[in-house]
């Protein structure tokens, strides 16, 4: 009986090896083709700063919820809602769709006139209010997690270097 099994395996060794390789390749294709989704939830008190007025600092409650979708074949996407208390037009959940460009998340919102940028894992957020990248515009911004105005300014200058000239 042992010889029959040995002979069967010897006769079909190439087919068994071929099937194993095919299953491995299929697993790799599925792993690459199927996107991964990660839930993102952030709720914290954040300070609004004004670029032109160093004394301006107003506290708001920021709530960001959504899904971060990463894919090897397609561009990465974040879809969720953003709410900022005390800001006109932002107190109700605002739908936010971001795409990954140049190594960071970017989204230009139409209705609420904000610019939204974030780091690779949605960890270093920056929200620029007034929706203008004009250097002469009165710019207000929020940098969740920034400990001070100077840390928030550093983040603003990192994402939007044009503001550095002010």
C-alpha cells in the first residue's frame, strides 16, 4: 500500500506542485487587487488660528469620521464626514472625499470653502478655512494635535509653502 501511494505521488508530483504554485499566485493577486479599509474616528477640541493675527485663538470641537481605503492598483481614498462646532456651514456633518496626491491626502471642498490636508495615515491633519490659497487672503486654520501656534504654523507651512511669505 505504501508503494502505491509513493508511486501515485511520484507520478503526480508536477501536477501537485503546479496546483500549489497556482494557489499561491492567486492569493497574491487577490491580496494586491482587493483594497483594505480602515475606519477613522477623531473627536477633539482644536484651536483655530489666524495667519495675520497672532493673538487670535478660538477653540472648536472637531469631529472626523470615515473610512480610509488603501489599494495597490487604485489611488487611495478617504470618504467620511467632518463637523466643526462654531463655524458657519461646518456645524452639520460635511461630506468629505479626499484622494492621495504627492504623498499626502488632499481635498478641496466646494461648499464649505475649506482646504483639507493630512499625512499618510490621517495622522497630521490641517484644515485651512476661507478656502483660499492666495497669499494675500486672511487665512484661518486648524491643526488638530498641534500643541501650540508655532507647531500649527509649521504644519501649515509644510502643506502650503506659499503661506510662508506672509
